């Protein structure tokens, strides 16, 4: 069950002992009873009506009944490195991390070096805020077992699956590498001053300005066939600094994405239609919602929160991520 | 177990990209990409041993997942087994 519900409906589900993954505005989540749930703040959703901003309802992912055993954990910066070790063998884990928090930055940069990285399915999202209310309350995550609210911690639900089922994570990325310059960096991070353009050290802010680059298009790296985006956040021409929504990594070769025509058409084309019924959880990126004007437009029948970052084993950007649960044949 | 029969050189060729297939399993793509990046910084014998262990470990944990099985078949098809 994946759709928007009122606070009272969600509280009823919690009282019934249902296991829930939730997304909604902070003032709504604060009204929930303790129970078997985790949540993150966000008011943007892909609902059955299409993309929407909704400050009155909570998006609910209810775990199927065949998932009997779960483990809910909170993580601090000092313990997030254990997240890939904490999942059930053959299970699935979902994590929510507040945007712009130290743990968000730490996870984004260091996750690929954590023990057991990507050895177990880990999906998740970065919680956020209403962009029209920035400067007010920041992004948070909620730990339902005791209604703990964290602005610099992660919450995770580790799920054990029956022996006859398996989970798999995949992504839908409408962007691919363009045929322009190869861009590399000499350190890992969310901000850079210099880049190597085809091997030549260059002031990256100047390069973007002088090349007339559309920063709505992300940088794209080819991860052994998976296209992984790094989205531009801001360019400070005074400081000569370029900020991203996800870290660039030293040694990875990036290219600016090829332009996309119509987002919804492209998205629908790339969505594996035979998988939609098996999708257990998915989320899409706020940048896709904004840049592609997704309000009121359906994206292949997929529903879920629209987030400040997506996690498919590691942090990705401008990407729809989804987890399917299927029976072994 | 086919995974244990795969020659060390096949794992090495997969990590270096000499065996380069169109893989399906997202976890494999991400792990492989990370190993290839690590290889740029450390190509010592000890590092290779760890990279191979990581790759084998992923396949052992995921051996019942169809996309991982398909990718393993592609690797074996390119590199053979003992």
C-alpha cells in the first residue's frame, strides 16, 4: 500500500501494529503515535494524481504482511558506517537521512568505503523541507518506536524477507553522458574550485560560465554501465566555487549530461513497465520535480516521496530509485 | 559451486575491465565501479586479493538473484571456469 493518508488514518494504522515507512511535513509527523515506523520530512510526492506538493497528508509505505521481522535503528555519524552490516541476510534495508546534516555529508562521501558496502540491498532518501519555507525549520527524520526526532542522525528499517522472496534495487535515470569534455577532480567533496577538463586544470566556475553550461543538467559518471548523476547546487562566481548536491569523487570521469527532450515521455520510456506491480518502495528527486515541471504529471504509475537525494546503495541525484520484492522462480 | 570454480584471472579481468559486459545487477555495477576506482589508487597484490574477495562475496550473497546469475554467466562466458 503506497499512497497519501491523513494523520488520523496513519495513527490508526500505527495502533494496529502496522510497519510503516512515512514521509510528510514535520508538523504532521509530530502528531503520530509511537509504533513500528520511521519517517522523514518532505512535502513533495509522486501520488496517483502525479507530482504534488501536499502539506496535509502523509505518504505511507506499509510493509507487506509477509515481512514478519524488522529491526529499527538510529545512526549517528559515528555509527552510520555499520549500516551495510546491520541488514538481515537476504533482506532489504531502508534508510532516511536529513538533508545538509553532517551525517548526510559523511554518508555521501564515505559510504563506498564502509564495510559490506553494497553487499546487501540498501535503498533510501534524504529528507527535506518545503522550498518555499527555507530558512525556517530544517530537514528531520523520525524514529517511531519512541517518537525521537533527529536533525543529525539517520533512521533505518531493516527487513527480513521470507526464504522464497528477494529484493532488488534499481534506478531510472533519464540522463546519459553527453559527448563533451571529460571532467575529473582531484579530491572528494560537495564543493570544488578546480576541475581537470580533458586533463587540464581549469577554474571550474569560469569553465561553466564561459561554456554556457545549463546547470539543470547534471554531471554524469558511468559506473560500469549505471549512469550516476551529480547535480549542480550553486555557482559562486565571487568565491570561484561550484557546489553540488552529491559529492564528486577523485578519479571518476564525469561528463555533462546530454540534453533531454520531454521528461515525462523520456521517463515513461525508461520505466520498466513489467516491474511496477512489484515495486515495494520508490522515490524521485526534487530537482526532477522542479526542472521537469512534474506537478500533476504521472511518471509511469510509480508513487513515493520526492526527495532531496536518493539512495540506491549510495547517494545519487536527479534519479528515481526503486526496490522490488519478487518470488524466486 | 560455480563461483569457486572461476579462475582468479577471470576475477582480475572483470575488475580491470578487460572483461566488460553489459551488466544488469545494479549492485554489481556499483561495486565494480568502486573497485575500478580503488584500483587506480592501489594495485598491490594485497589490494587485488581484497578486490577479488569483495566481488566474490557479492556474487555469493546474491547468487539466487536472477540478474546476478545472468551477470555471472556473462563473466563465465567471457572468462571460462577451471
